[in-house]
C-alpha cells in the first residue's frame, strides 16, 4: 500500500474506529463510553467516505453523533447507575477468549483466504449518486417496499418507545 | 485504494470487540452500545462489498440501500432498547440485565 | 478535482479547524497567571457548598424529545435522496414519498394525543 | 478556490515538486484561505453585535479603543489572554478542554462548503446541504460534553435544556431545508444557488424560509430561545465553570454561528451571489452574498435585542405542536403543488436552466398556496392568543408555580 491520502485516511480511521471501540468496552464511566462510541462511529463514517459513499457518511454522522449520542446520554442520566455497579465485567476471561477466537476465525478463516486475493483493480468506475438512490427508492421495480417498510418500522419504534418510556404516574 | 480484505479485517475486529462488550459488560446501556458497534461492523462490510463488487447496473444500489436500512434498524433498536432500560430502571432500580429476570419462568 | 480530492480538502479542514481555537488557548496558557487554591477550583454554586451528586434525577421528558427527534432525524436518510430525485420522479414516486411522510406524521400525532409532547 | 488550487498545483509541479506534496500544499493554502474568512469576520462580528445592541438599548456601545471602538475586540482578546484559566477539581479534564475546541471547530467547518462566488468555494460537495446539518450536530455534542465535564449541577442542567432545545428545533430546520433541496433537485449548495437564477426560493416558498429562520434562531440559542444563557434560572447555563479564553471560545463560536446561518439562509433562499452584475467580477458576487447574509444577520440581532425570553415549556410546545407540523405540511404542500404542475407540464422540470418567464406560473401558484397557508396559520395563532387572554386566571396560576414548570 503506497503512501497517499487514502492510505493515510485508512490508518487514521482505523485508529479512530478500533480505539473508540476499545474505549466503549473498557471505560467505567458511561458518558465517556458514549463519547468513545462516537469516536468509533466517526471512524466508520470516514471509511464510508473512502469507499465513495459520502452520503452514507453524512447520514452516519447525522444519525449517530446528532441523535443516538444524545439519546444515550439522556438515558444514562436517567438511570443513575454508575455508583452502584462496582465491577465492570462479568465472565471476563471466557468472553475475552471467545471474542478473540471469533476475531481470529473471521480473519484467518474467512477474510484472508477468500478475499485476500481480491485485487482492487476490479473496482467499478461508476459510483451511484444520491439522485440514483432517490430514484431507485421510489421506483416500482426498485426499493419502494423497503422504503415504506422503513417508515412503518420507525413509526412502530417511536410509538412503542413512547408507550414504554412514558411515566404513567406523572 | 486499500484492498478489500483490510476493510473486512477492521470490521471483524470491530465486531469481535462488540461481542466482547455484549458478553462481558454488566451495564445494560454499555451492552447496547456494544451492539451498536457490531451493527456498524456489519455496515463497513456491506459498503466495502458494495464498492468492490462488479454488479450489473440494476443491482448497483443493493449494498447502499441495505446499509441505509441497517442504520435505520440500529436507530430503532437504540430507541426501543433505551426506553426498556429506563422503564426497568424505574421499576427495579437496576440496569443489570441479570437482575431484571421477572419474566423468567 | 475528483470526489476523493474534495474530501481530502474536507479532511484537512477538519484537522485545521480545531487548531484555530486551540492557538489562542495555548497562548493564554503561556501568559496567564497561575494561582490556584482549593476554594477557587471548587465547584461553583453561587457560593453555597455543593451537596450530593451532580447527577440529579432528570425527567423522562428529555428522553422522549430525544426519541422523537431521533426518529425524524433517521427519516432524513430516505427523505434527502427522495427530495434530490424529486424533479425526475413519476407521480408514483411522489405518492410513495408522501406515504412515507404521512406514516411518520401518524407517530407524531400519537405522541401528541398521549400528551407526550408536553413539558410536564 | 478550485481555480486557484489547480493554478497553484501546476506552478508547484512545474518547479519540480512531488505531485502529492504539490496537491497537499495547494489544499492547505485553500483551507487557510477559506477558513480565514470566518476567523477574520468573527472579530468584526463581535463589534457589530455590541454596537447594534447598544443602539437598540439607546447606548453608544464601544467607542474608546480605536476608531469608533473597532479595536475593542482585540483589547478584549488581550484581556482574556491574561485571565487565569480555572479548571475545577471535580471536572473531567480532557472533555472539559476539548469541548470549546469542538464547539468552535464545528462552526468553522461549515465554511468549507459555502460558495462565495460561482467559482470560489472550498468544495462543492454533492451532499452539501446534508453536510451542513451533520456538522452542526458536533456543536450539540460539544455543549453536552461541556455541561457534563464541568461536573456542576447548574452546568449539567443547562446543558440538558439546551440540548433538548437544539435537537427539537433541528426537526423543523431540516424539513424546511428539504424545500430548497427539492426545488433545486440537488444537495450541492452551488447547484442550489444556480437553480435560483430564474427566481429566488424565498419567493417560491416564503413559509419554508420563515420556518428555517425561526429554527436557526433557536439553533444558535438567541432570544427568544436563549436558554443557553438563562442567567436568572441557571446562573449561566452549560458554560458556568468556564473562564478565560475557553469561555471566550464558546462565545466566539456563538457569534460566528449566527452569521454563518445568515449566509446559509442567503444561499438557500436568497440566491447567494446572484444579483445585478454578479458575473462581471467575483468581488461583486462576493459582495452580494455578504450583503444578503449581513442583512439577515442584522435582523437576527434586532430580534435578539427586542423580544423577551420564553419559558422552556412554551418553547417546546411551540416547536412540537406548531413548527414541526407546519414544516411537514409545508413540505407536503410544496411538493404536491409542484408535482401537479410538472405533471400538467406547466413547469420546466429543471429549474437550473429555467428563466424568469418560464417560472412565473409556478411562482404564482406556489405563492397562492403559501399565502393561503400563512393566512390560515395567522387565524389559528389569533384564536390561540384570544383564548389565552380570556383565561388570565389560569395564566396567573401557572405563573405562580414556576417550580412545577421550570423544575428539572
């Protein structure tokens, strides 16, 4: 891999993604955990840019950093739990071994043998634009059913969550 | 461009970290955050495969739409999951999943 | 300029942007007086001593607002491409987009009827 | 900017520089040029803001340092530099120090996509309008982090309220933003300006502009939505523990954000650089953008200094029960009418190349519908106001128990 903007970006975003993820699972403080999660997901947004999907990157930042981070923070503040939980982990050793084994299996068993030889020369030139996406979303032969299902899913999630979270006593 | 397997390797690492978080963390909110990590690992894979595969033009957007969908599901999951955590906390004063086993037979 | 060059510009911008506010803060760090004492660096509550935890119990209403916002924010994932493709769209496409918005308005209406929008 | 970049690139290449280095250097120069605009403006803005506020309050304002007090901001900066910077013992040091940086950077970053003239801009991203919304969300997170990291009850409370306010008003903001995107058929800000060649979008959908204006006033935390600095309720809000230059950074970010929003509104609704003779020289085009943005900026200052602060329950009710349904209805009406006109072939599908005459029928129809909506709304507001006045008893009772309303 030669030294250019993309490889620099790749390294930086890898540090963001994996460093942030480690922060999420290791920090004791949940608010700091939320910030770490956002660092990690910002790195993922960076990958999307490198993979020529800037729309997804912007949406990733909008949804995660703009909304989910705020929502998690509100939830953390609503459940004052830090002081009560003394130990962070349960089943530490088996979990660690299990996830390490999973990573090694995925890396050595799937990723490298199957996709290791995939040459980057075969990348298609044309990249779909946001307009293509919009046209396909509402096309009869395109994704109109998933498009409307997404709306139903969001409506259901919102109604359900409001129903659950509302405090009936007040 | 970085080769495909590098993206997949990062995604695998991210997924494994998420799995560790889900298995080992005690706090329900932390577990939820780990699940978000796993979903994002999946998203990296989806976008990487979409970018690197040679597909016919009418399938050009499959990966893209799939990723947008995972994003929406992740958001819905966070919303409902956190609402459940808040309610359980309100009733049981606890955010540890093992302690909220009132539905167990 | 190709697409990635554009984003290289944004990336460089993102690296530089925090440096601008950091510069005066660093300069201030060099010049400022340093006379800390216990009282000065204690938590400021109008002179009254702090009692208890900072994490006071917050009302659930914050979460509900955040929740409704999240749903509308996520909706933008599909509405922005829809708006961009609007001009070339057939009537069918428009109706699909209309249904999409309408379904979500339903959820807002539910929240309204359940008084979930009130700041209690 | 692009022009200059390629120019500089080629010069560097000819002098035998490494291509990567040449590109990097030219990009760096571009970044410095683009970001220089907001950084220089902010010094001027603070002076303008203080002068305008003073005039509205029948004062003179800064007039000692430099001609008409122009150097007052510099003097203030020197004062801030020499102030002691107190970090409370209980604070989370890393987040406490990072928050003002992120807050300021998130505003400066917006300028990367602003088209100053037809040919001078940082970048013309395909997703420009979405970039604007996405970057603004960093500011929200920074306020949250500042409030939490201070480890102070008032700071946390203030941050919570501000964040609830910011996220609430982002919903109508984005729905209003969808209207120009839909009319132009593109998220690129350059395309949006070009599409207003025939007609400014503020004429096509005045309601969208009003919604955008109100919610961006809230996004910047200005009166009547200035919960950010509700001194009487929360001491100072989320930045209570900050002092010295870090406190200054939060304020500079706020001033700059207001002006940036003015510029964005000029681009989205008032045709950006468009105006007589804009094609003659980039300077004229730039002056048009600055003039329009500045005018909008001045109206926000006027508003800020004239109206009182609303209570948080009023702010939230106004947003969720009025502004959000209105913005959704507006989007539906505009898209429905335009699609109907397009199907009847009364409008060119592509506004980019449409002339004033071709757009006249669309304008008239859209304006009619918008006017009808505005009249209907005014009717609703009038009825509400009358009801509120008829029940002074309830209003007073509500006022007598601020704890039930303003509690956390």
